[in-house]
C-alpha cells in the first residue's frame, strides 16, 4: 500500500496561507532561498510528520505555467469540531460538513483562503 509521502500547497499570497496554517494547525514554515518556496514542519516535535512545502502559485500573466489542481490531503486533528471552528474563523469556507467515516472517525472538508480543499479528520480510538 502507498501512503502520502509529501504534499505541496500552491498560493498566490503565500503569507496569507502561512498565517492560516500556522494558526489553524500549528505548522511552522521556513523560506528556502531563492524563489517562492517554503518547507513546512507539520509536527511540532520535528521528528515525524509528512514532508511538505508551500510554493508561490505560477502567474499565468507572466507566462508561467498555470497552477495545477492537486489531490486533497486530509489531516488528523484532536477535535474535529474545534479544528473546523478555528479554520472557519480564519477564513476557510465549509465544503463538506462533519460526517462519520465508519470504523475510522469523523471528517469534514474546508477550502482554505486560497481555494485549496483540505480534509480535517478526527480518528476514533475505539475504531482500531
């Protein structure tokens, strides 16, 4: 079976998403020079978590290749209700409300302030 190895988030306004994901999920960002690229630390301990990056979205006006659609990545949260409320407070839009995932937990989808869709999932410890 394959697992998610890394993910990338494209942003027209990178600082907007750095602020959003820092506050919503507690991630930290480190700019990689040169260019519009940041690494994302998804685990505050720094010893696990998935490899990730934030990249400046290409600008079709300048002749860059257009932005690509991507896979939706879902992220584990301790409390779906709290994470969903925080994301909405920070400017996310609800795409799919809280729903049960049988024998797994609870899942909801939101769209971040730049239009990327992500899942927030609370695992059910009794489901294992």
